[in-house]
């Protein structure tokens, strides 16, 4: 299960916001703790979502948007990056995570 401790709840809020905005049910289920990765394909898809979410958040921050009371989007996305990295490693999909950035930016 992906774990957001009490101090990282704004990072979770952002992940859930962008999962909904980008219509990515798997990210919603994993960030909510309702599901875990179960295949390489899901891992690749979730990694792609993370980078898509990041690009959207950068655009939102450049437009001075506040997302559910959160204005420092990049700071919280950095925390989400560490959480996602640890989650992929713990689940055994470190390779798919590492390749996700390159595939998204091709």
C-alpha cells in the first residue's frame, strides 16, 4: 500500500486531485490505499501518470492555481516523488519506475 504519513497529506491530496482530473482510476485506488500494483503494465501506467500529473501541476502552479487549499504544488510534488519512488521499489517495480520518465518524455 502506498503510504502518506500525517505530514504528507497535502501530497496525497494532490495525487488524488490529479488522478480524478486526469481520469486515472488506478492512481486513485493506490493513493487511497484500496489497491496495490499487480503487474508490470500497471506499474508502467502509474509511472506515466506521475509524470503527466507533474506536468499538469507545473502548469497549474505557473497559473497561480491553488488546489484544494494547496498553493506550493512543486514542494508537495517533490514529496510525492519520494513516496512514489519508495512505493515502486517496495513493490518490486523499480525498473518500470526508472523507465517511466524516459517513456513519458519520448
